[in-house]
C-alpha cells in the first residue's frame, strides 16, 4: 500500500499544492511562489532562492559565472 500525499494550501497564492522535499515547502510555499522575479534565479541546495539582485540573464554575477555555457546559449536563444 503506497503512502497518500495530502495537498497543502500555499500561504502566498492560496492554491493547493503537493508538498515536495524542501524546507520552504514545509513552511507552506508552493514551487511557483518560492521564486521572486526580482532576485537571482539560482536555487541553493536547501531549496531557497539566492537573495542577490539580478545582473545578467536573471542571475547575480556569482551564479551567472558558474552556469554552464550550454545553458546560457539556450537562454540567449530563447530571448532572440
């Protein structure tokens, strides 16, 4: 018999979501609401978004320089 996952109510958007294995999920925030468009798009190993300001392609300087070149080319192609 498999375990039943119950949906939780997101504290920001007030929609129900299936919890995922992350501290931010345990606090009641869904995947869509955990990402702020005004901050760096990188997510750390704990599931939290980087709090630095955006500088290049939606990332701060530190995370932009760590991105693989293939991923940056794909993102640039989307913009063109």
